[in-house]
C-alpha cells in the first residue's frame, strides 16, 4: 500500500533543498498539527540538507546556501524540540561525553543527539565544536563517561577522530582504554570506523540513543 505521508515528505524535502524557509516552516507546523512523528520531520530535513550539500558541491549554491540550510534546520528544531521533549522521555542514568572533533564546526547533528540523549535521561557533557584531542582526553579523565561520541562531517575530520581515539585508548586510566567510542556524521562508513579505531559508527541520532541504552544495560 502506498505510504500516505510519502508525498508530504517529498514536497518538504524539496522545499528544504530549495531553501524555501517560509514553506518549510509552514509544512512543519502542518505536519506537527497532523500528529506526525517529529523524528521523521528531522530525518526529512536531514535529507534536504544533504541535497543542499550536493548542490554546493555542484557549485549551484555558494557557502551562503550552506549557512541558510543550517539556519532553516535551526528554525525547524525550534518547532519540533518542545514536542520531542514531551514525547521522548526516559530514566537512563549513564554519562555521555560528546563533541565535534578538531577542525570541524558542524554541530546541528551533534546538538540533535545531545537533546535526544538528555530527553532519555542521560547526563550529557557536550564539549561543543572544534574540540582538540587533548581536551577530549582531559574531559574524559574528569567526567569518566560510560560512552564517548565524536561527531564529524568533514572528510578532514577523520584524522582528528583518529588522533582523539588514539589518545583516549593510550590513557593511563584503564576504563578509558575500553570505554565504547561511537563516531557519528552523515558521511561515515565502516571503512572510516576502522581507520579511526572507533567501536561503532552511526548516521542518525536516534540510533545513537538506542546504542547508548544497549551499551549501558550491557555494562550494568
Ligand atoms: C549546514 C552545513 C554547514 C553549516 C554548519 C552549521 C552548523 N552550525 O552546524 C556551515 C555553513 C557552518 C558549514 C560550513 C562548512 N561546510 Co558544511 N555542510 C552543511 C550541510 C549542508 C548540512 C549539515 C547538517 O547539519 N545536516 C543535518 C544534520 C541533522 O545531519 P548530521 O550532521 O549528519 O547529523 C545527523 C547524523 O549524522 C547523526 N550524528 C551527527 N553527529 C553524531 C555523533 C554521534 C556520536 C552520533 C551517534 C550520531 C551523530 O545524528 C544527526 C541527526 O540524525 C552539509 C551537507 C550534508 N551532507 O550533511 C555540508 C557539508 C558537511 N559541509 C561541507 C563543507 C565543505 C563545508 C565547509 C568546508 C565549506 C567552506 N568552504 O567553508 C565549511 C567547513 C567549516 C568547518 N571547519 O567545519 C561538505 C563536507 C565535504 C567533505 N567531504 O568534507 C558537506 C558534506 C557539503 C558537501 N556535500 O559538499 N556547513
């Protein structure tokens, strides 16, 4: 049977890719009013931004297009966040250390993950963007997280991820030598995961929440 929301999704994604801010926000309001899952709206927005990125690569958009895309996503998040906070709750008790690696300032996806983890009850230490490997290590030693999440969207971020993970794995603190490390970002794959020495790689935030839940229940 055809999915009745498929048409809405396609129109919405096209408006995000075309950077039609007004239409995007109107459609978000409509979709929320129809009771649609806010996570699906975020997924569609992510796909729209992926297409913005492709247009930038083809030189159909300039840097301003990426900036505008980011701004539209921020505005969409303002609309969906209250509903997510109401709908998705939990009583998890683990500590997650999170940050975007050195040289990379993309934080929309990381912030999204941070918000979802917080909704589920995790205690999130978010170090922000452009985080040097030494700062990750120092904070990890201080916070003693159950899971570490590194975000990165640039291909040049892989070396920063590797450096960060090498440093954490070489720590004198035995717990940090085995703490689960997840890398996240749109462009990742198994090869990158192996290259940087992470335990897991993911391309969406909700899977990140589920994985943290699984890892914590396994260790408790
Ligand atoms: C918006 C955007 C920007 C904005 C970022 C604003 C911000 N505050 O983040 C601005 C304008 C600043 C920007 C700058 C640049 N950008 Co940019 N940007 C994008 C764009 C269009 C969307 C990114 C985004 O926010 N997506 C939406 C979010 C929700 O998706 P996400 O980040 O993937 O996150 C999801 C998952 O990946 C996951 N996740 C993310 N992190 C983590 C972490 C963990 C632990 C887990 C579990 C999950 C997880 O959860 C999220 C939600 O489900 C992408 C295109 C794309 N394909 O993604 C290009 C893109 C990433 N940018 C790119 C480039 C080239 C740049 C610049 C170098 C441009 C320039 N010439 O200056 C600079 C780099 C600046 C820097 N040093 O970091 C390229 C990278 C190419 C490459 N191979 O390296 C891309 C792919 C565009 C393209 N196709 O060419 N960019």
